[in-house]
C-alpha cells in the first residue's frame, strides 16, 4: 500500500456510519463531498427519503473513497436535483435558527 492509498482509505467507523445511514434512509443515498480546508472534508449524505446527515473525513480524496466504498451511495454535486431531494423538517429549521428562534 502506498502513502496515498493510506491517506485516502476511509476509516472503518466512517464506512460503518455511511452504511448505516444508507440502510436507514431508503437503501440508496446521494453523497456530496465538500472541502473544509485544513479540517478535512464533509461528506453530506442525502437519503432516498430526503433525510440528511454527514461524515467528516481527513480530506476530499478520503471522502471520494468513502463514496466508492459504500454500496448504495452515489457521488453528486449540489445541483438543483440534489438540493430538491433534501427534506428539512421544522425541528431542524429551529435548530439551525439558533436560540433566538426558540
């Protein structure tokens, strides 16, 4: 295994988290890998039911490797179809709005 392969191999916990998400939200999901800079990368998961979650990994290459490693997960960009697939409920909207909205 080369140094590049070592850095891009997703951690077993990240794979397990993504697999559990896919299983719980429709057996298929979209994934958008976002660069977070020095922090790493965020893999946003959008289930077939519209629910979403995320997994943070060390870098974009690892995020892409995670998408490839999980059955039922497909890579996407934030296009109109992907954005429309996300269903945000009232509880999550209140949480995002912060304490003044409560």
